[in-house]
């Protein structure tokens, strides 16, 4: 068995590369600013409800972004494997910025709400796939899960930071001023992305596989299925917690996002090395169970304490299994197919999220939020069991044969 010479060279160079190198910092900073802009739209359901929208309309409008991400991500994955990555990251920032501003001037629900969310979903695809692949390129293969996890911290922080800052801003100034303020963040993400140095491309494009060859590598499909189920839970929870909190008379709904964020930070800072040392699947399985349990707990929540506890568990579970499964898929895929591998992960997670907000928005409208969260949690338990039984461990990075 022989290894591809380029893979050997790149692995040797990456082994000595510090985790917090220049490009890692620039990629992370650009993504952090982008996701402040994107995650500020966690507050959009509040605006939609204020304008007379129902739970089903909230699910439809929010879900349009996920649908667009699913449609555009495969094309983005192919494009970045062929043409490079940083320009797609920059394009995501400018597109997000442009599509934020019109929300400042819309005072009635109309077709522009779902249409703009479609473009924002495309912006997410451009940013997430390109940034995720750049982070893998910029990090050591021996610290891949840790690198993805730390990179993810600076995106996840915005699940707490963006809605918390946004809520204060809206309380003082209103939604119009908030969206104008938000517009500048996508613009800054675009500018920072221009300074990233992308590694030289040493692979012949004809060696790159297609999506089916990547998806059907042993273990990849089961990992993608786990991300599908996890995405269904994640996007549904993030979308409906602000509205659900109002229904149980908890005004400070941001307590869920704050505790979730601090839990993610804690587990990735102090435990981010666990998947790299003990195996990605071994670390993911118990974390996935905690994640599912946190969603079920939301179904029995009646006060702020329940939101706090659920947020902690949600963050602990998601904070460990999400980067571990992504890193597992990277290990199971070849270097020249990283864009496609990231795309498969992203589409799986986002497609689950899109279906989740559509389906569970209707469930919540007809039968209420408690039952919705309970059913959603049970679905996550099923995903946990499938991954536990059929998931494949892979302790070392992928080795490509001639």
C-alpha cells in the first residue's frame, strides 16, 4: 500500500503547524462576524409574530433559508474543490450583508420575507462550506477535531451574542435600526476574507471523486444520517425557543442561548481533544444521547429553570458530537474531496433542519410546543441508536492509495 506523494507532503507540513496560525485566525474571524449577522435572524420569528405571522408561517419563512442552503451546497462543494475557497467565503459575506438591509424597511409580511431568506441560505452555504474546508486545510491532521471545534466556538458564540445584543438594540431603537446595524457585519466578513492566504493546490482535479463516491465510503452515510437527525433537532429548537419562552411567560428567552453557548465553549475548550485522542465515534455517542435528552427536557419545561437546564445539556451534547462527526467524515474522505465531504455534512444537517421547522411548526400549531419537543427528542434518540450501532470509527486520517 502506497500513499499519494502530495498527501504525504501536506500531512508532514501540517503536523508541525500551530493550531492558532494566521490563516486559522482570519478564517475564524471572518466567519465569526458573518455568523453574528446570520444568527441575529434568530430574532426574526419575533418580528414575524409581531406582524401577525403564525407558527406555521414562522416555520415556512425560516425554513426557506435551510432549503436554499441544501440546494446550493452541492454546487458550492464542487466549485471550491475546483476553483479554491476564499473567494466563496468573501461572496457569502457580501450576499448576507445585501440581503439584511431590506428587512429594515418591511412593515408587513410579504413575499420578500421568504425570498430574502432564500438568498441568506445561499450565503450560509458559501460561507460555511468554504470556511469549514479552509479550516481543515489550515490545521494539523492530528488536531482536526479540536480545530473544527474551536472554529465552531466562534460561530456558536453568536447564538447567544447576536440575539442578546439584538434584543437590547431592538428594545432601545427598534427592528429597523437593528437590521441597519446588522448590515455592516456581513460587509466586514467580506473584507477580512480577502486577506486569507489559501494553500497552493497540488492535486489534479481529475483525481477528485463525485458526491456518490464520497457518500458511499464506509461510514460516511451513517455519519451523514446522524447529522440529518441532529440538524432536525437543532434548527427546530433554535427557531422556536424564543416563541416557546413567551408561551410559558419567560421574557428572558436568551437564557437558553447563553447557557447553550457557554456549555459549548466549556466542552470544546476543556474537552475538544477527546475525539482526537479516543476516537470520534466513541466521543460522539454519549454526547448525542445528552443532546437528545435536552430536547425531551424542553417538552417538560414550564419556567426559566427548565430553559437554563435544557440549554446547558443542549450545549454539552452538541458541543462535542458536532465537530467530532465532521472530523470523522474528513478522516473517511480524501483530501481532494474535502469540499464535497463538508457539503455532505452541511446538506445533511441543514436538510434535517429544514424538514424540522416545516414539520414541527405545524405540530406546534396544532398540538402545542411541549408535545412538539417531546416527539423531536424521541426522533433524536432514534438517530442516536442508529449511529451507535452502525457508525464506523476511524482513528487516523484518510490515506489515499494510488
